C-alpha cells in the first residue's frame, strides 16, 4: 500500500473517530438528568442511579430524569425498534421533544402527564415508518401522595420491592407506540410501601447468559431483590452474561433508612485546616470498634478526607477552582486559606450510619457544610474526562465508594461503602 493511501486512510479514520466522539457527546447532551449524582430528600433519603451503555455510537435507547417540583419527579425511557441509524433518529427526536415540552411546563408550572403523552404521540406519529413501533415508559412520582403514575408502551415490566420483601411486577398498559396508535392508558400505583424500583429497557432482560438457553429474564427478579444499590445489581448482571448484546439502560431507585437508630456517630467541626485533620482522625476512630477490613477502612478514609476537604475549601470558604489554581501558582495557597478561614464562623457537620440490608452491611457517611453549594451537573464533565485536574477529589471519591450523592443545593454529600 502506498504512503499516500496510508495517509488518506489515517485522515479518514481520524475524521470518523472525531465524528463518532461528537455524536456520542451530543447523545449524552440529549439525555437530561436533573439528578446527576444527587439524592432526593423528602420524607426519606432517596438515591437515583442510572446505567446507560449503548452498544453502538448511535443508540436506540435513551432516558431522561426530570425534577418537576418539590414533590414530583418524571422519568422517561425510550427504546427504538431495531438497531442503527433509524432507531436512533426516532429515539433522539422523541426524547428531545419531550424534554423541550417538560422544560416549558416547568417554567410555567403547568406539568401534565396527559399533555406530555398526547403531544409527544402527535409529534412522533408522522416521523414513524408504517411498520415501525416505539417502546416507551412515561413515569411520574408524586412523593406527597405516595403515588406512581405511569403509561407503559410495550416496555418490560417495572420491578418494585416492598417492605415485606415481595417483588411486584407492573406490566405494560399500552401496546408499543406506532403511526396508527391513538388511544392510551395512564394508571396509578400506591408506592408508600415500596423501598426499591427498577425501570429498564429490553436490552437488559433479552441478553443471553452463561446459563444454557436462558436470557437474563430468568434472573432479574432475584438479582434485583438481592441488590441494595445499582452497583450491587450491575455486578450481578455482568457476572451472568458474556457480553452486552444490545443497548443497556436502567434506572435504579432505592430509599435509605437514615434514622436515629442507624446513627453510630455525629460531630460538628470548625472551618479550619486543623479541623480537616481532626475530622479524619475522628472518622477513623469512630469506625475502629466495628472491626472493618483494612481495605474498607482505607477506601472510606480516602473518600471522607477528599469530600470533607471539599466542604471546607469550596463549601464554607467559597474558594473556586480558578482562584485555587492561581493561588497555587503564586505559592500563596495556604496563606489564602488561613486568611479566608479567619473570617468564617461556618460549621461542617458529619453523620455516620450503619445499615443492614439482607446479608450485607453498608457504611453511610454524610458531610454537610454551610456554603452556597454548586450545580452537580458540572460533575458530568469531570467524569467524562477523569484526567482533568478540576474535580479530581470527587472522581477519586466515586472510585473508592459505591456512590456519592449531593443534595439539590450541593452543600451536603452522602457516600456509601459496602462492608
């Protein structure tokens, strides 16, 4: 092969790679997630986790998670028929339109599940081919009334785990959406007694497993029942399959029982560098009586130190990344910290909980500062590019725990470790 031809191929491959990267970035921007690394604090602490693994760059799956108001949250799962460009175009168009519609409804405080379904059906029908169908879940939680409102169009059943250890399956109440589909049904389910929820696309259950002639459908209920977090479930799922065969999308929601009977230690600290060291020693001492494995102790300690430092530095002192870098370059960083903390009367509160779930125990640590908080959406950029200096502490924290979750303001963070 000539040198000229090699150069042409290199250019075309580089261009294709560049376009693939742009396409995936665009796809991630279309997926709207108002709960990116956030917990929902209502009557209980609710953790919302996601798994999104496209098989190809152009995915036929999409999801959105939207905060409607203080009591209502909306979730969307879309699965286009087949694979490739056609399925992806349909999914992207539908997801984009619904998110735009919800943006307007949030702005004018006029959310209506019926209008979302009606308008999106009318929007997508002219786009669908004559023989094309679209599987979709519209899901709305109302925490005030303890109700789950839903319209399922040909999607796999929801799985719900109640407080009596029962698994409830909620099947589709509508056929898959098509050009000819006009009617639809919206149903409600009382969820006051539910501890966990699993919403997912068919790529999860239709995946073949290492067991002869069995798809993951045969295992999903037991695995969900015996999983406290998304990480637990994800680990079980990947242990059963050889490799993903389709786009994978799921939403895992669970409630944490962080009441007083599970609280093992609580303390409040000053905003100072000395307090950072004191807090780390206190944290280590609080865990010693529980005879934890050294690996767990080390991981929890790393996360605690990183997130407590964030609460001190970026939370209570209000030091932004740009200023921090400038102070480091000028070699005046520690002088500035001492200057800022001398003017601060704010506190950092820490709470430690132990939870027993099934045969497993979990360490839950909560760190709250009195700063202005931050928008957790910026974490999406950090986790897409872990080599960036900004946000390295948060990245390290996620890698050494089962998950980190901020409140909506961004001045309180919770993290989990499995014991």
